[in-house]
């Protein structure tokens, strides 16, 4: 797995997550709790609209997390890759963004 040039690599105390990584971990833990609740609601045959509302909340949280990760990636790796003098390196980075974040496939 590639590593990213996140600010945490530049910090003296690299064992501590960056503020954005700490927020990401919190979002993941909240989502995990919400998914457990959704599972419970389904097992209890709860009202479908209540289940769907919880599903949409998790989706929204994950979409926001993905946007945050994209921003961090652009501000770290993106700055380096897009300021590269090598056209192939720049194009590979852009292709990666389009592929990973599905930018071209959104409706």
C-alpha cells in the first residue's frame, strides 16, 4: 500500500494522528455504532422509514469523510504531484483521482 505525504509524516510525534485523521476515526466509530443500530432495527423489524433514515445518515457521514480525505490528499500529495515537471506523473495522479473518487461516474 502506498503511503501519503500527510502532515503526520512531517511531525516529530508521528504516532499521533493528525487532526483530520482523528476526526476520520471518530466518524468511523460513529458510523459503526449507527450500523449496529441499523442491524438491531432490522432484526426487530422496525419501521422501514426509520431504518432508511439511519442508512442515509451513515451514507452521508461516509460521503463527508470521503470528501475530507480527498481534500487532505489534494493538499498533500496533490500539491507535489501536480507541480511536478513530469507530465506523465501529473496525468497519473489525475487518473488516480478520477478512478478512486469516481469523479467521472457521478450522477
